[in-house]
C-alpha cells in the first residue's frame, strides 16, 4: 500500500533577514510548490504558521511554514495537525541538510534529528514517524562553523544549483502524491552514473614492419 501525503511542512526561519539563507531551504520548497500549483500563503495566528492549500495530482495538499523560529518548529506543526486531525504518517518535512553535498536531494522515512534543531523539536513534539525531504546545502568543514554557515547565503554558483534542486524536488511531489512515497524515493534518490571508461584502442602496427607472409 502506498504512503499517502497530505501535508508538506517546510522548515525555516521567518523574516526577510533569513529568507535567502541556507537554513530556509525547506521554505523554498513549499514556496515553489505554492507557485507551481497556484496557491498563496496566509498567516494563521491560531497555529503560528503560514498555511496554503493547493491541489496536486488531483489531491488537496496542505503546505505549512511554521512561523516560530527553527528550533520551535514542532509546536506550530502539532497545533495544525491536531486542529485538522491529520496523521503524522502523512506529513512530509522539507529541510536543509549539511551532511549532503550542495543540491543533493534525498527522501527518507523516520529517523533521528542528526543535530538539526528544527527536526529535533519536531521529534520532541510529534514523534519521529514522518517523511523527510533532505535538501543538501553542503558542510562548512568543522562543527563550530555550522550555525554561521547555515545562516548565511550560499555562493552564487551554489544558489544556481540549489534553485534547480528545489524545482526538481517540486516536480517529484506530484509523483509522490499519485504513485506513492517509494516510487518518488526511487526516482529522486538515484545516484548519477559514472561515465564509462573508454576502451583502449588496439595498438597500430608500426610503419615499415609489414608481415613478410603478406608478400
């Protein structure tokens, strides 16, 4: 039986000062989905979240951006799910991932928080049985640089790659809704094939060394 998706939560920080930072990659994904499917967000004070309802692959899908800061993402999400009586198993959470190379996309179910403060609070408030879309933003190199790194903008070259990855992820969501999580995961998690090594050409005969048997 395919896994249903009814809610997509993007993780990020509210405010214009964070809008273009790496940590807001989850927001970028739900924003792209809203644009692609003709939706617009409205702020719901009841849940402290921006909410948008769109139709994807003939199904109504909720897009949610918690309006708390990243490390308090779980409370608004829990409020929204409880109000509409939506199961955690149908929730996809999109977030930045420093343990993946820039613009790499991975889908997974469940698991820990891996040091991500948004996921940490989601798990504390809701449990861990939700789906995740991990959006690679690269790693700064050392642990003490992580906070500053994710709260800065990507380089121009990296941002081009990230923008393309967000569009790719948005294109996979209808597949997930229509055909299920596993089909979408197999489509998105495919590693690029390494180019085949060229076969060595046979050595040519040196000039002037014709075989005497041919005479």
